[in-house]
C-alpha cells in the first residue's frame, strides 16, 4: 500500500462521531491493495486493562470500524 495511507481498526462506545469511549490498536493495520479502490487489511485492537481501559462502567454496546485514509494526494 501507499505509504500515505493511514489505517487501523477501532471500537467505539456510543456514536462513533462523538464516542463515549474509544479503543484503538497500538500499531497501524497492514494493508494490501486489492484493486484501485479497495484494500485487504489486517489489524489488532489492543486492550490494556491495567491502564484503565475497559472498566465496569464500559458495559454496553460497542461498534467497530476500520478507516483507510489516503493522505498522499493532499
């Protein structure tokens, strides 16, 4: 993939436009171009309970996503 493409999976609690909580991966996902407009990507969402991530009050509905932003043409 182009080095100007930034990607990574995430989980958000509440609306992903204005999440109550957000979990990300420690590292970007790895992607391979599948076509000129799509990519096949693999990434991890890292959860660190020792740092206060996912406490009891985080119970509820979470949504997931994984954007890929091409910043090379800006």
